[in-house]
C-alpha cells in the first residue's frame, strides 16, 4: 500500500492513495489552515469507522441478514498533551434491516473488533481504549 501527501500552502495538503483517489487535508484556521478539508486525525478516525463498518456489513451479508442501512458514529478522546494521541474511541453502530437478530449484529461487531478490523486492532495495540455498542432498527 502506498500514498503521497503534497503540500499546497498554509496547512493544506493533497493526499493521494495508491489506488488514485485524492482528498484535501487541512488544518484549523487558528493553526494556519483554511478549513478546506478534514484534519489528519479526523481521517484516522474516519478510517477506523470505515474499516469496522465494512467488516460488520460484510459479516452480516455473508450470514444472509437483510441489512438495509448501517451508520457508524464515532466519538474519540485525545490526550491533552503533545502528541495529542487518541486515548479512547467509542464506535456505535445503528444497523437497520428486516428481522435482524441481536446475536448476529453483536457477533459481527465483535468479530470486526477482535479479528478483522486492522485499523481497530492497530489502534488498540497502540494503547487506545476502543469500545463498541450497537442498536437495531427495524426497516
């Protein structure tokens, strides 16, 4: 896997993935940015959410669960000192579908957290406390 980050000006950068997708990263205006894109640490948080949501949907679909929607909300706390690393992250999954079983959704979230989500496992191994919750909404 590869990526490149090109500085444009101020605290703005263009990040390009090895697969050819680009996104603007920027800083807070108080720190020289123009607020034209997410902060790098927001991207880490969004990457974690995307990785875990991908797993949960994949696991549920393989189990033939009738999922119609999934929203993952993340809330993170950071250290008050530099470096301002994540100290804790909570992921809350809102899974919508037809006759979804609590045990299936619970198991999908657990498998993502404990076995499949590389981002989650990497952050947890780095000392971040990661917790999960879920709710099921009938479609």
